[in-house]
C-alpha cells in the first residue's frame, strides 16, 4: 500500500518525539512492504516566527493532499502571558481543525500495568479502566460568535451547535460503542444550557436506532466526578468541544501516564494523529521527553487512517516490550533511564526484528 504522510513536528519537544515516531513508521512500512512517502510542514510558534502564520496555506495544502497527518505539539511560553499577542500558536491548531473539518477528537484512556502506581487514584479504582472520550472539535464555544462590547468591558463567547453537528458526532460515538462494550454516555449540561438541550433531544431521537447500545445521559459536573470515582463504568463518552477539552485532560491523568496517551482527530478531510500532552518547552532539545504517546499516535494512524491493524498492533507490542524491559525515558523509569532517541531506536529495532 502507498502511504502519504504529512509530518508536522511543531514546537518544543515536538520535533524530537516526532523523529522517534518516524523511525518506527519507517520500520513498520519496511517490514510490511508498504511504500512510504512523507513531507514535513511548518506549524505552531515556529511557523509564526518563520512565516507569520501558525497554520500556513502551504501546510494546509500538504495536509489536504496527504492520507494522514502525524503531529507533534504546539505552544511556546513566550505567548502564554501576553493576552494581546496578535497571533498565537494555538490559533494554528484551531485553524487546522476547522479547515480539515476534524470534528471528532478521539482519546482512548487506557492504563498501563507498570504505571498504575503513578495514578493519583487508588489502584483498585483505576486498574482495568478502559474507555474512549469522543470530543466534538469544530463547533461550540470555541468557534461561536465572540467579541467585546461596552467599550471593551463586556466580553462574550457563544456556544452554538446545529443538529447536523450533533448527529454526526453522536453517530461516531455509537459506532465506537458498537465495536466496544455497547455503552454510550452523552455528557451535557441540559439542566441549564439550551445547546445542551438540543444535544439531548438529538441523542434521544437517535438512541432507538441503536437498540443494542445502552445510552446514558450525564451532566458534565457529575461526569467530572464520576471519572474519578468510577472510571471503570465508562465505555464511550461523547461530548461538546469545551466540556471535552476539560474532561479529556482529567480522564488522561487518572491513568498515571499522560505522557503515553495518543489521540486521533478525524472528520471530513485528512485525519490528524498526535500525542495528548503538550510541547513541554522545558525539555525541548534535551533528548529526555517521552516519545511513546507520539509512537502510539502513529499506531492509531495505521489503524484509523489506513485500516492496517497488524501494523498498529506491532507498534503497540513494541511499546509494551520497551516498558516491560525498562527501555523507557526518565519520567517513567524505575532505575536506569534512556534518552528519547534511544527509546525510539529500541522500539524501531524491535519492530524490525519481530
Ligand atoms: C487541546 C488543547 C487545545 C484546545 C488548545 C491548545 C487550543 O488544549 O487540544 O486539548 O483547547 O483544544
Ligand atoms: Mn486541552
């Protein structure tokens, strides 16, 4: 199979972790005799510095003509405390989501046996937790009408959703639940928000079409609590953009392995695969960052964008082997630790030799 990939390393540790994932991608494509072509593109703070735009038009064209996008991370502290910065790296991410129509952000929450002791939760609560958060990504308050009035002293952001936007994300939620444990939790704030009432209305209309799936409704504040109290009760959770932003951070941290979790953003055009963690600027260039979340994002890329399940699995097996054998970076090492580049080499070699 011919695989055309756009590679967007971004800022901070982005370039070094993406480099490791690319080692693994190359090893896998070689092993399975695929034809790989890839091209690098600029995004984030580095793109602002170089061309004044965090998601330049030629990067968008590259993404559009590729079959999948492998993304590192964006963000640079020099923008964080300047609310008046005219362009911000995050705008690049939002522009990419909107222009590629990436309406679904999929974040699997899985635990790793060897890291359970790092979870902020007691082992018995979190051991075996395995669910997927599906966050709507191109609607809601992130993209609604916003502005200032009253001479700048009143600010507003509007949370708008259309029936079509809600239907397509719920449909994806039902598809995931159908392939998993047949439970869909729709998270909203229908006791207060009109937009949430539309979500619930649409979900209630759709639920009878999926008789083998149990649809459950939960207010977002309660969901925030249940994620910590009973994480094992969730299978697939679906929610709007901002609730999903908050809940997915919460959900990822209960596993004790934020640095290990991948994600996929899918929708109308090319899908994007990226680690959940950010650009970790303090570690940039030090060869210490954990590349596993990006390597697992590459596994998701094989599975979701190319439907190459065996290729995805071999990456997952290689990652598991690196953890069992202790070839890991300092953040999760028990004794001896290895550099970012060494972990990348080890996992790529494991793939080649297996
Ligand atoms: C995320 C991030 C982004 C978001 C930021 C960087 C714009 O927090 O991907 O979750 O809020 O969506
Ligand atoms: Mn976030």
